[in-house]
């Protein structure tokens, strides 16, 4: 149950269309659901504002499809991340409404039309090789309900490319910056904007890059104020954090 669903339920009680006891039963009913291989949190949306997200990696295609199907039945909205091609195919078979984002390895299933979105999240990507992580952040922010757009391939090797997007940078409420190799781009962006910057190191780089450790440490040591860092390749975590920052003001 999501906050909007709870509000609708309480309005039905106020109108007399639903008995208080029946409403209480619906609220109590199945806060979680135990499957053989997973325990699903059906009240995540009520507590956190968005239903439980399915991490597809490490699960079989059948497990991913079963989990997503049960979550969708309860909430009408499911986001699956790190879904490989087999899991994507299983989701399409189980849930024909599923929309696959191949490069992001994400799948979104909605019962209703997507909301227009609030605020503005800008995802800035250093290089084309970083796009899978950047698009994961983009899909996540949009699915949660933020307006979001992508600026790709504007790394520090050609700063004039980034500066061409100064208006977009300053117009966003929060900027997600995705970069591999030396991981310098978040510091550059942090020095240009008065907005929160969520930095995402990627595992794209040569040997001394240590599969993302080098840019992770570079971003953690940024001298630009307002830069916060998520884990290596964690586009989902960055998109989720950016959405929360983007929408926090209107929830007060």
C-alpha cells in the first residue's frame, strides 16, 4: 500500500463507503508475504513512499518473475534492477505491461499511466561507456516520480562539452554525476552549481583504476562542497537519493 492508496482508503471511510473495521483489516492485511525464496515487504510503499524494488542479480528468472508478479498485484508498480536478458524475458511473459530498459538492465511495470513528475534531476555522464550506470539512475529517478534527463559524454577530457550545458546544470534541483577512469567530473560539476551533487563511480577503466576503487576514492576526497558519493556502479542508489532530495521540499 502506498500513501496515495491509504489516503483514498481513508476518504472512503469518511464518505461512509467503507466500514472502519474493513479499512483496518485492509491496512493490517499481509504486511509481508513469505515465498519459498523471498519475504516480500508489501508495506514498503507506505513507509518509504515507493514499493519494494527487486534486485534481479543473483536470482533465477523464475524467481524474479514470481517476486515482481506478487509485488505488482499489491501495488501496481514494480521496478526491477540488474535484470539480465533471461530475467527480462521472464518478466515480459509474466507481466505483459513490462517495459524493458536494456542498457540500464531495468524493467518497470505500471498499472496506471506514469505521473508527470516533479522537480528536476539531471544525470550527467562522463563517457559513453558509463551509460549503463547513468541510465539506471535515470530510469530509477523517473520511475519514482521525478522529472529527469540525461547529458551524456561530457567528461573532463573536453570541458567545453560540459560547459555547453550550464543552463541545465543550474536549473536542476539535484545533479547525478556518473564517471569512471579518474573520477574527476563530480568535483568539476560541484564547483559549477549550487545544487546537491550525487557522485557515482563506475567500474570502467584501465588496470590502476582497480574496477572502480580509484574513482570512488577520488570522489570521496572531492574538495567541492555538496558532493556525496554512492558505491561503485550504484546507479539505482544515486537515482533513488536524487529523487528523495528532489521531492523533499514539497513534502514539508
